[in-house]
C-alpha cells in the first residue's frame, strides 16, 4: 500500500474515533495583529483629544470617563454638542450644504473594547450622525450605510428627521452659489491642474489666490475681494450681522469636522468623527470622516486617531490607520502623525505649489496616554499656531506639531 493511501486510511480511522476532532479544537495561532512589538499599558488618568469646541462638552465628557462611562459614550457626548450647535457650520445642524443646498453628513465610530465599527455617509436630515454611526455598529451586522437609506435606517431607529439647513447657512449658500467656486476639477492631483492665474491689477483677485490665513502682504487683495462679496451680500439682503461670516465662508469655506479620541484608565479606547464635509461639495461626495481607517481608526491594543482637513488626501494615505500602524511599530504619536503627513506630501512629490492648497490635522492618542495634534501647516491667521485640545486631568489647548512652516492657501485650488 502506498504511503499516501496508508495515511488516508489511518486518518479516516482517527476521525472515526473522534481523535482528529480534538486536534481541530486546539487554540488557533495568535492572530497577526496580536504580535505586538511594543505593549502599551493604560494611563493613570483618562485622556481626551479633540479640536477646540467652544463649549463645556470636553469637560463634561471627561467627567463621564471619570465616572466610569464607556469611552465611546464620552466621545459621542462631544460630537453631539457640536452637532446640536447651529453656529458650528462644519457639523450637524447648521452645517454648510452641498452645491444643491442639501446638508449631507458623514460620521464614523470605533469602539475599542468590542473592536467594532459603524459609519454613515451622505446622510441627510438627521443631525446626530455620529450616534447613527454608533447605531449601525450596535444594531446591525454592517459597518456602513449611506445616503437616503442611512436616513431611513435612522428614522426606523427613532432618530428625528429635520431640515439641517438653517436660515443662516442657506443665506451663506446663496452667496456662494452666485460668487463662489466649487469642486468641479481638475483637482489638485490631476495632470491638467494649473495654478490659478493672478488677476490683472485693479481686478477682483481670484479667490484661490487669497490665502486662507492671509499675512499682511495679501491684505489689499483680501480687502478687495471681501468688499466685493460684502456688497453682493448686501444686495442679496443678507443681514449685516451675518455678512462678514457669509463672506468668509465663501472665500474660505469652513473646514472643521470634529474628531474625538477617548481613553480611560482601563486602557479602553474609542474614536468618533462627525462632519458636514467640505462645504459646497458635489452631491453624494463622501469624505474621509466616515471611512474607517481614514477619518477615524481605533485599535484597542495601540491607540486611536482621527483627522480634519481635505478628506480626499486623507483617504489616499488611509491616515488614521497609518498612524496606528506606525505606533504599533513603536512610533510616538507625533512621529506617527508626521509620517502620515509625509505620505500626503509624497503623493504630490513634495510639490509645495500644490501642497499649499491642502490642510490636514491629525488628533492622536496612544494607549499609554501619550498624545499629539499634528498639522500639515503650522499656522493660521497671522502667525498663530494651529491648535488642538487635550484633557488628561487638565483641560487645555496646545499648539500642533507640524510638517511645514507657514499658512495654507484656499482649499479650493481652481
Ligand atoms: N475632512 C472633512 C471632509 O473632507 C472636512 C473637514 O475636516 O473639514 O469631508
């Protein structure tokens, strides 16, 4: 009898005796992700990383963590406060709409302890997008639901339906519709992209040539364009109290979004990101915020990270996941964030003419409580550094570490 036939027969006999069954019940090899080069032990105090909120929600969320609340509930507390604020034009109610005047929200969550994720994209008419993402995670066997079906899902789950376009946001949108620029390319990464051409002296300067955070040399151009838009806003009946804001939003549309990463003393981690996305986006456009691994990523063994800025660029480097993976190899949060930013720069062959049109901030916390806020560009306004918020027992704002010194230009590079 050949060896293979003998093997086959003896295996069959073993199977019949049930012996092979017990061999199959051996514990599996450890999954690849558990082979950690570095193990991070939990911090002595909880840590929250996010952007400036202008409300009490970070302190409240911290108190929730101290009281033993789940890390995702604490993160969602902050998201929800921003989504409820009609004056925050980058999230939830009052978010700036797409080019058709419809507010479409993107959000995602990751819950470290249960290693689960949920997400919604292009969600209309429901303000608490991050909670809907959490509900996708908790109530379904899916990770992501989009568009009108996400709205229907939310309604079925008891979320109230409402028009998210506030009167102020509608007026700003109308001004943009007449005088702003949109997202029809060629995009910055297209071979057909050309830097905007300067207007002849005395003409209204092209919006894309005006820095988002201008320095004094740009002030004449900024003033000329602001005056022009302000006159138009006046003619359209936009009230004086809203005029400056409307003009600013048309010239430099809000990038904002809110990402929150939360860590407790058990080492449990969660992350949540919620946004109305880039203002004036093409309907149905989905940014990085609801993409697990781009706008939000949490790994219970390593840390949690999220992003605000040009979503398309972040999707291409899977920013939040890249950061977590760098920390898995032992990088500090700052080094990990800078590496993700370098990959964005590399996608443009480090061409500074183009990179000036991009904006990105990463919010990062490692499982041991080390943290960082890391920005592509150093400053906003006339020299004030980009900032993030940390609460680790003391609530404070800290300057971001950065890859490039200077201000970003308009994020509409056309
Ligand atoms: N990342 C968001 C998006 O691309 C926008 C932002 O952060 O401002 O939709």
